[in-house]
């Protein structure tokens, strides 16, 4: 028996050689990929027939017995070789390894290029900000002051870009405060108390919703009388939450009603349509709580014009405030109230969020006393309070190199702008 070996660059070429030399009825014994190409071991049909017909003859001639393959192909099918030629070529292990090594090397090279690019950009940015600091030191001093006060790099840089190039520090600071005041939307003093309506105080846990509800209720009682004010609460989850508001209600002479669901809210509000102000103390929920949408849906489906007041803690960081505003703002916010002013190191963080998200600020609260510790929002007073203090170095104070790197690395994002016309002191 003569088993012939064929080697070709591809399977199709090897099979063509088999077909030309052994015919279309040849039997393919093996097919594998080698370094030099595709190797096919084939046997002529006549050799295979003699092997199957008289195996004893081969044994008598002391020739080794070749065991037939376990699942022999149908050699009588004339299209066997043609069908085999249609099979995709199987890449060898060596080729796969070579390709993997090449791909890994390419990824390493690209990674090094990106790292070099990032390093170069940081260095150039540092140099650029260093040059800007030398050319416009007063503007950079204002920028540093805003950052130390808690304002975001985004808002700080956009504001400083609008300052005149040739101004001393005091002039630049006054113009910066004027721009911030212009862009801070605030309501008229006690606008809520004068106009009245239905207001739901919403926000995360621990921002002081119950205490702030009592403060607003007390201001309205002083102005319009206890019979014109109603207090509702949906806080049936927090232990003592309902009792706390009920105590405030007893002190003010106002009954407090507990709301269970949307139907109960609809019925209660229809009974209270003669009240000047209805205040709803809601249960505190994290901005990531899936039940938040249910709370908003209950207020939206109450059958009345329930205005939502978002409470923002001045002690929260900027990223947290952005998440809270984004979560609660989906179905509309009438305005906001800043709480825990007495606990915050600076008001820059929370005022920055109010300005960037274009919220209307109604009140600021700075303590637990009812009703003393709540005040109408005065933008110029709040900004003066921020910039009048001269904080010393803290672990969060940026050094020169850190300052340049941080400012250069913060790209300006769209849709968050500062108005240009505020330098003249006007308001919208």
C-alpha cells in the first residue's frame, strides 16, 4: 500500500494535486496545517480496495496491517474531494500564536503612545497655566479663591474667562461676585408665604425636610393664621417622623394628617382647597432609590397643582448634589431650599450646583430653631459671606503645580454657561 503525502500552500491546492494524481475517488487519510503549508495524506482507491479485500495477503507478505479509519468516508461519492475543497482552512497553532504575539505587541505600543500623549498634554497644560498665571495674576488669584471656596473648576474657569484682562484683584473679585449674583436665581422675599399653594418638600434622607416644613408653616401662621395652614406627611417609614411633625403642629395649632397613598392624597387635598398653604412632608429617599419614582408619581397624580421644593444640604459634596438634582428634577422642580448652612465649611459647593442647574433658590436654613432659623435667599449676602473669609491652608488646598494640573485637566462641558451681561449688575 502506498500512502502519498501532498504539501501545498492551501487546502484547495493540495486537494487539486490529489485529484490530478489519484483521481476523484482517492481516500483522504489526514489533513493538517504545518509550518510549510497544508499537508494531506491520501490513498488511491485501488490501494484501499485491495487493503479491504485481502488483508491476509498483506500479513503473509510481512507488511504491516493498516487499520481502517473508525468512520470511513463514502469513497464512491465523486464530489468528495470537491466538497473537501470548500472547507475553510484551519489556521495552525503556530500562526495563531504569531498573530496573538503581534496583536499584543501592537496593543502595548498603542498603550505607550497614549501614555506619552497624556504625559505630554499634562506637561503642556501645566506650562500654559503657569504662563497664564504670570500674564494675568489677578484673574488667577480670583480663580484660586473660587476653587478654595468650593466652586467647581467648570464654573470658575468660565467665569474668570469673562473678567477683563487688565483689572486689579479687588475689581476682578467684585465683577466675579456680580456675575455669580446675576446668574443665581432667587425668589422674592417670602414669595411662597405670600402666594400660598400646595408645596411638597422633597429630598434625600437627613436634609431637614420635617424641620423646614415646620419653619415654613410657622411663618405662614404668623402671616395668615393657623386656620389657613394645613400639614400633611407621607413619612410612615421613619420611626418618629410622623410624631415629630405632629408635635410641631400642636405647637402651631395645626392638625397633621398622615397620607397613605395617591387616593388618600387626592381626597385630602380636595378637602383642603380652602387653605392658603398646604405643606407636605415627604419621606426622605436616596437619589438612587427605585421607590423615588413612585413618590414623584403620587405627587404628580394628586389631582392638584403640587409644587415640589427640593431641599439641598450645604454639607454635601458637589457630585452628590449633582446626582440628587438630576434624580429629582426629572418631573420638574418649582424651587429649592438650602439647609444645614451652619454645618457647611463653605457655601460655594451648593451655590455652584444651584447656579449650574439654574434652580430658583427660595430660602436658606441654618439651624433647628422654628421659625427663626430660615431666611429668604439674598445672593449678594451669601456671596459676600463666602469671599470675606480668608481660610488658611488645609489638606484640600491646592499647591501651584496641583492647581495648574487640575485646571488644565477639566474640560469645559456644554450646556452649562454663565451669562455675560451680569457685569452690569442686572438680573433676569
